[in-house]
C-alpha cells in the first residue's frame, strides 16, 4: 500500500473544492458518429486527506441545473424530464467509500454516485496532481479522475432510435473531473 508520505508535498487536512478552478465534464456518443461534450459549472464538496491514505474521503455535489453543452436548446432538453429532470432532481451527489493505491501513481476512488435519485457504485481512476502553496497564502491540491457510466442505470433512460438503426444519444457516458481544492484554515 502506498503511504501518504510517498506523495510529494502531501498535506493532511480538510479541503474545499474550488469551483472556479475545477471542471466536471462529460462526453457521450451522438447520432452514432460523433460525441457531444458538456460540463457542469456548479460543483461543491469536501475532501479529507488522512494520515493513512486509504482513510481519505470525498463528498461532492453537482448542480445538475448548471449543465452547458454550448447549445442552449439542447441544454434545455437535457434539463427536462426526458433526461435529467432538474426540477425534481436539481443536485447529484458523490460520497466516497474507499481509496486504493494500485501501484505507482495509480489510485482508484470508489464511491456512491446519485443521479435522479438513483444511487450506484462507481470507481474513478484517480491521479493526484500535486499539493502546494497558492498566491494567497493558502495551500492547494489538484486531482484528475475519470470513469465511464451508463446513463440508463441512473434513470436517464430516454430511447431515441434512429431510422437507419442506432440511437441519437448513446448510453455510455465518459466522465472527467479536474478538481482543485483549497486547504481550510485551522
């Protein structure tokens, strides 16, 4: 097991996600020929880095209403009951259940993801990007995490078949996180 001290600059503490410097994005197959990319501009959360790396934890909330794909009509449709039903389910949550070092710089962050009231276990491939001072006298940490989910398993199960076969929106969704967090002052 990799110890926390094996990560250069590792700092034990409680961190707040800096939404202005973090990115929660996704891509999904569209019309069987390309991918649509989007992001959520509203994310909050807390990371706790522990003395024993495997005791570290993450809780995060995504504002589902903050979705943007660069096309307002599509964003409105995705917010509707056909997809995310943001009037009924305005927030999604993630709560970690474990962190495992896979060797070298490779980690797996396991947890429970809730979308549209459906909670399923997910695993993120996690990269620890680093720890260090910021320009304001504080300390920052950065992380990259990726996973793939099936939207249908979270109740986003709209079927939009195409005349020639296939579907308008694929079921497999790639999720990419770039998280920057700020250490709370003692």
